[in-house]
């Protein structure tokens, strides 16, 4: 079955990769492991570029290195949204004190993912769409693909529990577990058209 995979990058990161040794994730290998009967024709990775912070100035460099690693997967496309940062006053959990915080907000990635998934389905580019996310905001495009377009849609869940809104509308559901993540890592050193590069040391 011709299969397109749609990756909600930040949902995957915060659900399964953050503070783990599995951040050097080979998405091609992950999809082949979890979807063995499927012909993976395209993987679309939806993300936004992160900014340097006082507590983590190296974040953009690590992200660029990982995006470069993903670029070695011939059938993977990277689609960018963007980040906005807002300074807001918010009340503490306990007490009546208010603190001013920087609240980052990712814009565009969910809309881009939903648009591509529905558009590709409408053009019959795939027989099966697979969504790597647990974001209930993606319920409507899932429903359109399954019930309006009559196509199969799978859900690979990176969180401990699957969103109750999404599960009933998936043709099939699989959990992304630590063992699969561990077995789906890029080698420490990779080569592309610009030369050789390595996995970030802190990973």
C-alpha cells in the first residue's frame, strides 16, 4: 500500500524524545519498523526553527544538525512553520503572586500538516496516510481523510496515552515505544553533499 507519513515534529519530540538518548532518530528506519507491510513513498516532517535561549544557546545548532541528518533520507521533505514569543503575566500555581513569562508559540505547523494530508489524499497520492502525533487539533483532517475521502489513516502515538478524540477515527493505532526508538537511530557519523557530520555531543 502506498503510504505517506506526516510527522508533527514537536509533538513527537515532547511526547517521546525530550530528555532521552533517542533524539538522533532516523524517521525512515522508524517507519519501516512500525509499518512493515507498507510502501513508504513519502515522509513529511513539519517543524519550526528554534531560537537560542540564555539557558540553551546551542539549541539552533543541534536542530540544524538533526535537520541535516533528516536530509539524508531521500523520500523525506521538511516543511517549516515558525515560532512567536509573547511576554505575558501569569499567576503562580500557589499564592496570588503573578510572574512575567516568555511564552513560545509554534505557528503554522499543524495547519501545514493538515493541509498537506488532505490535499495529498484528494489527489490520491497515497492509499494510507499515517500521522505521527497525539494532537487532538488534527481530528478534523483525520476524519476528512477517512470518511470523506474513503482512505485509510493510521496513528503512531508518541505519548503514553492516546488522545481520546483521535483513537476512534484511526484505521489502526500503534504506540511508539522506547525499544523501537532505540533501534531506529542514525549512525553517529553521517555524510551528505556538504561532507561528514556527527551527532551532537550532548545527545
